[in-house]
C-alpha cells in the first residue's frame, strides 16, 4: 500500500488514534467522531447541524451518535430550562472511551471531565496538540470557513436581484449560522454559478408574485432539497419561463399595459404574451411579440372586454375582428 501524504503547515488537527483502532465501532461512528474532534470548543453540537456536513441523513447521524454513546466516546446530558422542562441535550466528547478507562478527552463546552482538565491545548492557529498515539486529520481553519467567500458573493447577488438587504453577520463569518451551513452543503455538490442560476430562476418565478416573493431568502433557496428541485426545474425548463417575458421586460410591459387602462392581474401578462407568441412565427423575438400584444390591447375590440383575463379568454375573437377591420379598410 502506498499512502500519498501532503506537507501540513496549517489546516490540520492532531487527535488520538484510540477511536480509529476500536474494533467495536463502525466506520460511520469512527468518521463522525473524527469530524467532531476537529470542531472548535464553542461549536453548538446538534444532530441537525451534523447532518448538514455529510450525505448521511438525520437517522444515520443519530445512529452513529448513539453508537459512540454506547461505547463511551460521547456523553449526552439532558438539559432543562428554568421551568424544569426539557430544553435539549449537551454533549461531552472523549478521545478515549470512558467505559472503565482513564478519561482523556474534552467536553464540547470546555469544562473539566470527571474532575480532570482536558489534556488538550491550542496553539495560536487553533490546532489541537496532544502528546502521543496521535494522527493528523485535515481541518478547515475555524476562523475562515471553506465557502465563506462564495457565501458572501451569493448573498450580494441575491440582494442585487431582489432589491433586499440580507446581512452577513459575525456568526456567518465564522460559519456557525444555519444559512451558512445550508449554503456550504449546497456547494459540496454545486458551483457558485449554479447558485446564481437558481437565484435568477426563482426571481423570474416569484419576484412579482405577492404570495411567493417572501420565499426569496437564503433559508429557502439554500435548503438542499429545495435547491436540488430548483436545479431540476432549470434543466427541465419548467420553472425558468423560457416562453415568458424576461423579468426586467415584464416591469416595462406592465407599465405600458396599465397606461392603456387595464388592470393587471397575476400571471395575465405572461399568459397573453405566450398566447400571442403561439400564433406568431417561431423566429419572432420578444420585442416584436410585445409590440403585437400592445397593438392588440390598444384596439377597441380588446377594450370592449373587461380586464386582461377577459381579453385572454376572447383572444381569437378579438384577433379575427382586428383582421376583419383591416380587410374592410383596404
């Protein structure tokens, strides 16, 4: 066997190999324990948070934690609030099993374990230093999350497209917030360009929808299941309205139609636009289709109907009347 190692000047952590050599543990439990050991002490450890860093779902993550609890590598403590009600769990993590052995680990909250101070220290780069029986694991620097630059780019892009002002907090910068964790999970499978395409796609679909526009925010767009669906929609051409007016042109056309005295209902412009496009040559460009639509709506035949939906329902009749009028004048 040949192992290709790299020179490690930074972004690494040293931990005990005890858990890795424990034959009682599954590979899943060993991997999860190693991941937890490279987290900073003030990390808010939860099953929901851990599952965002792996393909393993909530049930698989919870199973690995239960296994580590069973074999003494994790201690889970029930926490109650001031009203003596259950408020969640606090976790203590050990490098060596505490089941009948000397404790050589540390709790996540940084306090002493069984009356003994954790036998770990940090250097200035937050790297874990131990004394013997150690292994080096790759580790992202806690003060600089892996995808933070792309995250900032995505939030800025979302703000530009929606006209909103989503902020990047200090905890975002540290990679500790839910929205950053959601984004980081997305970027393990997709690129920042994919993220921007999804933002464009959702804006085209929701920006002018009074009910859906509230979902143009990071927690909705970056949620893994949502994001995968949005990507599928883009690939299938279902959500990004290829046969509809681009979003920036919709604003302009809406104003023109309102100037003609029409009340614009939800989706009515797109429906009319697509109907006109359907009876024109396939090579017709959007500006020509828009022009034809405005001419039709300017006619007395169209104005005799009340509202754009009525025009849409009687579109064929209106077009025939306009053609007849033209023939009568020639």
